[in-house]
C-alpha cells in the first residue's frame, strides 16, 4: 500500500488531487474507515487535519510510503514547485513532529518527483523555480518514509491549474514507474533551496534524501543529527554530499569523522 494524502482545507493540496484524478484512473476504495480513491496499490486520501501533524489512519499501518500533496509558503511569493523530506533538525518543533527528530526519507521517490516536476514545468511553459528543499517541519514519527511535494508560494500559485497539473504529472509518473534502485546520499550545506543538490538529483541522477542546510548548523544543530538523517534514509546512505563552501567550518570535522566511521564516501561539491 502506498498513500497519497492532502489536507482538505489546503488549496494547493486540493488542486493537485483534482488534477491527479484527471490523469490517473482511480476507483472508489477505503483505508480502514476512511473513504479513498484507489489506483492499484495507491490510495488517495483527503484528511481533515494538517498533514504536518499526520499520523497513519487505521488500515494504513503497513504502508510502504506516504506522499503529502501540499502548499509551500515563502516570504518571496515566487512561484515554485518543490519536494523534500520532513524533519526537525534542532530542538524545536513549531510545525509538527518532535524536536531533534527526522522522518524516514525516500530518496528514490524524491528524485523521481523532482525530475517529473522539472519536465512538467518545461512542457507546460511554467515560469517557476523547481527545487529540492532542505529537511524541515513535521511529521517525524511515521513508521514508513514520508515525502512532501508542494506548490508555492502564495494563493495565486496554489490555485493555478497549470501548477496543479505539473505536480500531478510528476506524481502520476512516480507512482506508475519502478523506483530507482541504489543507496541514497545525505546532503549537507547550502541554503534552503539548493541549486547544487537540485542539479545533482535532476541532471546527474544522485539519490539525495535528507538535506541539512547551513542555517540549521549556524543555529546550533547537534552533530548527532547527521547520523540520524543517514540512519533514517530508506535503503541507507552510501555517501555524504557536502556543499563544502556552504558548510560552517566547525561542522566539517564532524562530517569527515562520520563518513570515515561509517565507511561512506564524502563528496565535496
């Protein structure tokens, strides 16, 4: 079972779900007591609570993964299409989940979504940024991997039918194709929207899951979170990909030591 969820009060989530229903042949189904749309082993659920506080409904405990269809908000208000893994890298949890805890990342699905978003944005002629985001917000407690795919960054974009279709195309492609095999990578350094990591995923095929941005380290993130992110990656990690200039110097020794102790490659970009 694979679960797609959206919050019923989220304009972007509804937009994506409605667009997806035009691309994928769904039939009526149920997950426990909840009505759902079903396509093979994929179930689409409308929830009545914010998905940053998501817990699996009864009947979905054995789900392979969860994909959250959501909105993205930023101060810039610039149109964007994004994907990321949730998690709280520091001792606060203002938007769901638990402090100092990250969700299980699904780098294969995240990679597929970003490639699909990039292709769909080009095909539809959208003037928007396509980017992977750093790890942030909840939920963090689910027993299976969870990924967010989002429309940003304001009400105009959330309601835009072409933006909704672009995400729906990426999701449709992801659920119909075989997952990319191979171990993932931890991304370290850089900003919240990393052009370097986006390029490595979209154009060079790297399977990057969690991303620890520079600002989380500058705010005093405990170095134990590097290991936590790697351990909470579906399929494990074979490398740490570091934006070396975008990594605070006081954290570089911890990254070197971690990669050596785990026997994984440290790639500086």
